[in-house]
C-alpha cells in the first residue's frame, strides 16, 4: 500500500493545469502530465469537443503578441512558463496557476465545404468571427453587413418580426469597431433586420458555410501576421509577413497602418530559405540577386515560420483538385452569376439597394437554393512572373460520380494528411515541382 501511495503521489506531482481558450470564448480546463506531448493535449481537446476532424486546427501560445503554434511532437513544457513546469501539484484542485493555451485555426481554406464535420466547421466559423472584428477592409464595407446577417441567421435562426426588433443583437459582436463608428449603432440596428430576414430558410450549417465563404473574400481575415526586421540592427520590427490563403505578403509598417510591398502567390515563390535568424524569399523567374532578405529575430521563430509556411503551401497545393471539385459542385447548384453591391456615402439609398440585393443571396420562403452577392475578388498584387511551382501531377481528375460529400471528404483527408500535424523537419514542399523551402540553420542554437 505504501508503494502504491508513493506512486500516486508522484503522479499527482507530475500533473499540471491547462486552460484552453476556444474560438467561441468557451474554455476547457484540463489536468495533464507535465511531460506530455503537445499531441496528447490536442487529442484531449478534440475528444472533449467531439471533434472528428481537427487537421486545420492547432494549439498556440502567445509570445510577443503573436500566436506561436506548437509542434505536436514536442513536450508541452517547452512552451510553458518556467514557473508552470516547476510548480508541483499539492493534491486535487491544487495544481497551481494554469498554463494558457489557445485552440484555433492554424490552416485556412477557401471554402467551408472542405471542412468535413460540422463541429469543426462551427469552431472554424467562430475563429473567423473573431478575425472579422479585427478586419480593416474599408473598401468592402458592404461585406460586413452581409456577414452579420449570416451570423445572426446561424446564431438566432429565422427572422421573427415579433421577436427580432430593436436592439436584439449587440453590433459590437458582429461588426469591426470602425464600421460602428462610421455608421453608428442606430443605422446598423435599422438596416440589419431586413438583411437578416432575407436569409430565411438557411439552416445553421448553411449559414456557417456562407459566412466562411464570404469572410475568406476579405483580404485581412484568413491571414496570420508575423513581424520581420529589415536588418540585424533594427530594434523594432518595421515589416510584417502575412501568410494568406494563397501565398505570402510583405507589408511596411507605419504606426497602425500597413502598406503592401509584395504579394507572392504560392505559384510565384521559387524558394524560401531560413538560415538562423535570416529569412530569404526568392521570387520565381528572377535572378538570385533579386532575392528579398529579412530577419526573424531568433532561430526559434525561423523554425516556426518555416514549418507554418511549408505546411500551408503543401495544403494549398494538395487541395486544389478538391477545391476544383467543390467549385464544380457549387456551379451545378447555382446557375446564376454573382452581382456586385457596395455601400457609398449616400447611406439610406445604398443600404436599401444592399438590402434588395441581399435578398438574392438568401433563399426565398419555401426554397433552399440561394443566390449570393458577388464580391470583388481579392486579386493578387503580385508580379506577373510565370509560375515556379507546379501542382502535383499525381493528382487525377475527379469524375462526376465523385460529387458526394463522403467521397469529397475522403479525398480531402488524403490530401490534408500530408500536412503537418507531424513535427518532422520539412526541407521542401513535396506537392511542388520546382519550389523548395529550406532550413539551413547552422546557428540554430536552442531550437524548440
């Protein structure tokens, strides 16, 4: 008995408390062994959420106001504060202060149909909800009104005149602050009910799909941002790297403003090289002298960015055949062209027009076929050089008989299994022809 008691005491001392923040603001409190792998924690989170498909999600910690995604093969304590590792448990309910970890989207997709189960799609939707509140796409103001209508349909269901009137929602939960400041709460509360009503008959899963698709069209929503330095001597980072759905962007920072310097789709990135703290981008088709050279500040960030960029690129390339199938499926469902709408300074006149056009985006009573508002594409500002990355020729064309959801998601899982929740050190994006992502970290030092 004494040996068993000693063993149990040791087990308790090795356990720690973790608080996992979810995209919908819920939290999970988990007790886990201090030496557990990050993969074990992710498995527990997915089990508790009953999440069948979590390949687009990851666990992150915030370091210097950036989300650093955990390598799942690493020990959890490598990402934790020293105090958390040292703080021994003193018994049940005495595990010390919890370590704060975020469960969030790590890899973005262009279409919610690529997300296989509804629970995963729900949390993906909520992640985008938070991103939209931070969005600054001032030329696409009408998109926020349509997104709010989709979100209200998902959250509250069909519009009911005797229930949904006045302040039946908080504008701050659906709109970025700048839109509220510009238009005012009264204006939003006046016009949103009509657009909400026009989404009648959209089910919750359909509203999630519409929201995900519309949010992906905003240029600053499905993006991860990381600071970069122009040179080794720079104290404060003056550049930002944006990892988008389709490639890499480089911004010049001036206060809170970001000026786009370069926009490289994956098809225009010839090679990415990380050497210690140095980060090089070689656009395809240009001489090596034209390469762009930046600094990450430390080799750990270089390793993190290498893995995130490499995996994002591979997933993007591998999903293209599946995405073409999804587009064809949607074309078969919708035969009508998208139309463009916008909001100008003549508020009421243009909002009336938006409301009329939004009716085309929602289903009419008794119908579940939906027209959608068209949106200006987030066209790339990239150079017109020919592609240096070719899609994997091993992918075969998908026939008409493969349009079922089960078949589509089976193909999706095959593609996405090549991305990384493995922690292996990647030297290249294998789905590409000529492109390489290299890690020549001779001076890596203490890398995670």
